[in-house]
């Protein structure tokens, strides 16, 4: 893949973080359980920090850093479709969203130019950690579900 085509994918990755940030922020409203709020806040923190890590790449590539309103709106709309769902139903629905996203990120990594391989690999780890979190929640392993996410955070959220 050419670097120019990858730059479109780089913007796609950034917009994905905008969407994810809006999604997890809105999803927090659905749960008052402290443990679940901690886990969703941790996922929100991952989206925010990853968005910030992507910024220098976009800047140096000459890609606009504007926060795409469409990505945020899509994140909010997606989160609203989870309204009224239980924690387990929320996790099940997230699997259906995250599995295709992981596959997309694998494709991006496979076609990334050499100078973007490390970044694309980090983004795949990012997405896989969200899927692992959800899968562990569904397996009843909530005690360790956010470990892969927190390992990536510079500014960790601590449970109460």
C-alpha cells in the first residue's frame, strides 16, 4: 500500500478514537454500578490517550486535526442504541462491534508502510484489548478484564 492510501487509514484510526471516546463517555450514563463505571471510564481513558498518541502522526502527515463531528455523533448514536441493556447484553453487543474492528485493524497493519508498522501494530493491540475486556467480562472474569487496557495507559484510572 502506498503511504498516501495509508494516510486515509490513519485518519480513519483517529476518527475511530473520536467515535470511541464519545461512545464510552455516553455509555457511562447507562450504569450506576461503581465497578462497571470504573471499567467504562478505563475504556474511555484508552480512547482519549490513543487519540492523543495519534495526533503527532496526523500533524506530521499534514492531516487535519479537527475533531470530526460525524465521528462523535456516530459514537453518541451508537451508545444510545445500548440504552436499557443490561451489562451482559451490552458486552455481547460490543463483541459484535469489536470483532469486525479488530479484523479491520489487522488489515491496516498488513498493508501499512514500513514507517507506520509500529503505529499500526499498537492500534491493533489497542483494539484487541477492548475485545479481550469484553470477552473476559462475558466469561465471568471481571477481576482481570481491564488488565490489557490499563497496561496501555499513561494516566491510569484506579477503582474506588
